[in-house]
C-alpha cells in the first residue's frame, strides 16, 4: 500500500499537531500517530508554557534565565528567536481556544525553578492535556489532514535508498500496528515531531511512546545529532508502587512546596542558595545525593502548609491522583524521586527547523535547536514546539513544487514471522536497566564504557533479529532505543567536563569554553 501527501508529519504532539493545522490551510497533510492522537508527551505536561506576558517581565530576563539554566551552552540567536516569538505563540493557542487559567485582570502566571519572574501561563496543572485536547479536536475535523493512528514510522525514505545522487528525504515507511502491513508514504517534505527518548531509562516521567524514534531514524538517514548526553531528570516523580510515571509538577515548588527528608528536615539550602527554586539539574542531583548518602527510597515534597482551597484550585489533578493512592497532599508530604524527563539534545536543526537533509524538518523534543543548552529551563519546551513548528511551516510553504520519484514498496520477501518475541522483551528490559545504572544522574567514565560495551552486544543481536523477522511495533521501538542509547553514551564519553545535566565524577570541573557535542554518521555507519 502506498500513500502520497504534500507534507508528512511524523508525531502527534504539540509540534506535530500545530504544524499540521497551519499547513492544512493550503496543503494535504499526512499525520502519523503511534497510538491515539491524544497519546503524546505534550499531553502529560503539567506546568505550563513560559513566555514574557507581564509588563514587569522582559525578553532579556527570560533569555538570561534560559542561558543560566543551560550552563551557557545555549545558542544565543536560537534562544532569542524562541523567546521573542513567545507571546505570538501564546496568542495562537488562545485563538485555537485553549482555556488558560485566568485571574482578576488577566491570565494567571506562575513561577517555576530557574525563572526570575512569574511567566508560566497554564491551564491549572494540566496544561499539556488541555492544549492537546483543543488541537486534537481541530485536527480530527480538518478535511485536509489524514490521520494515521496506531502507525509507527520505521525509516525515512531518502535518495540514498533510491540510488539518487541529490541528497533528499521523500517520506517514510510506516507499520500499521493493527494489520501488520508496512505502507509507503511519499511526501516532498517530512517533519519529524516524535518527541524524546525517556523510555531508554528504567524510571521516566514520559509516556510509553517516548522511544527516540525520530532521533534514531534521522541518524540512520545521515542527519547530525548533538548534545545527547544532556538528559534532564525531573526531580519530583511520584514514588508509589501503583503510580507509573506520574509527575509532580515543577509548579508545586514554584508555589512554595518544600523538599524534606523523612524526618521533616529541609536539605536544599545545603546544596544551592536558591533552594527549591534552583534549576532542575541542581535539584535532581541534590535529591540523588541525599538518597544515596542516607540509603533512602525517596524524599518528600511538602505543600501541606498551603490552604486546601489553594491546592484544589491550582493542582486539582495532582491532588486527585494522590488521593486515589491514599496521599492527602493537604495534610501530608508527597513521596518523590528523580526520573528521566526530557531529552535536551537531538537532531541538529537551523532557525527554519531544517535538518542537514533537504526536505526533512524537525521540531520539538526530538531536536537540538540550541535553545536548551546543557539543561532545559522549566516550561520552555512547549514554547519551542510551537515556535519551531511555525518556522518549519513557513519554510515549507515557500519551497518550489517537487514531483516525487517512484518509491519502492517495503520488501518483506526475505523475512519470516518471529519465533521467540521474548528476546525483544528481555533486551528492552536489559537496556533500560543498565542505562539507569550506568548513564544516570551521576556518571563515571568506567560506567559509560560498561554501558557502551553492552549496547554494542545488544545492537548486534537486535540488528540480526531485525534482518530476519517481520517488523513489529516493539521491535521498531527497541531498535530505535538502542540507537538512541548509543548516541547518549557516545556524547557523554566525549564531554570531559561537568556541565548542566551531565555530571561526571572523573571530570567534575566545568571547562572555560562551552562547546556542543556534535555526532555525524560516517558513510559506512548505517545505524
């Protein structure tokens, strides 16, 4: 089966859906979603979207906060570009109907760690979900958008695969997870908006869809990838045997939540003068330090000193979810642990969201735009999604018309049905466990080398499996995860300093000059 569109969008989060809606005014758009349209990391975002909306705030202050949090690795032009377009991005969401929380005189703005002002606009404590629901409704109603739910992209179709000299992307192969059929999707322009790679770790706040698919596909196609060593671990993931990946929003600390040891003692002031409002990397390392030092399973985030009415108004979803698990946050602290949360590195893109392959664009968490540097400032991610999705759209719409060449169908003639799928489950579990143990919040060269050795063994086994058996959803994700893990470790081994989210016991100092870790695939390297 083959489909052709003017533009193919891979990924249905905020970047993908906002791009699709803008493009659909004049183009036929194909939108691939691994699960339902609603299932993305964007919909899990609780805190909000950072933008300069208050007269007491300024563009320069937001830029300064972003660069300080990013340990001065940020690209200044990219940072200014995103932040200067912040208000326009928020205005666009308001036009779409997103019901941001109001207060007397306008919209309520909250403050999060690393911010010097209240600039985070939100919808209570479920901003991402509200934004996603608003856009999803419009996407489903738009006749120019063909939604392919429960489809997972396998690989990009490039000129290299077609034997053509001119380097270009012409679409992608995708698996229909229900029928098991692989379809060929052709498009003169393709936008990767697949999100991050949190599922490469054992503990993560990300949904199951965050398996690094776009990053791995782009790498295999020949794109440059950068700064993959900077994995942000969110300091406060709910610690409970029945709670899978439930995030306790940054805004809880922004509104006065205090981190405590089991005996009630506060500890953040011993680690940073900003205490609970320090950037995420500082807070995550502090919690990790206290847990390891004292042999703790978790620490506690206490906001019980705030009135119950305040918590009901500002954190209704967190309050309700904790109550379901027997935790009344109006009376007792919340048990929390750090968990892998955000991939700050990714596919290298320019100010137009273009990758190093013509016809291929990328936006959102799958990218390395230069905005986040060595550590993402809270609530800058959704803003980046909207701004770079629009940048991609603007560039796509001015490109000359291109006729697609004949694209080959997916060849499954030399493969058979898998005989033991337990191999996939076992490899998936092994990968995520050693990534957590060896490539976590605090790293050493020896740990990274151990991880690299295991990745090489796993990769050979997975590649052999991929070559001999029919593809399935889990195998595609595992293949992408092992590539992503390899990129993370390779970047981490190259960085001989501790900067932002990358902390090495062997190189605890920060170098005087901030440099990106850029990887480029050698011609013979195919994955």
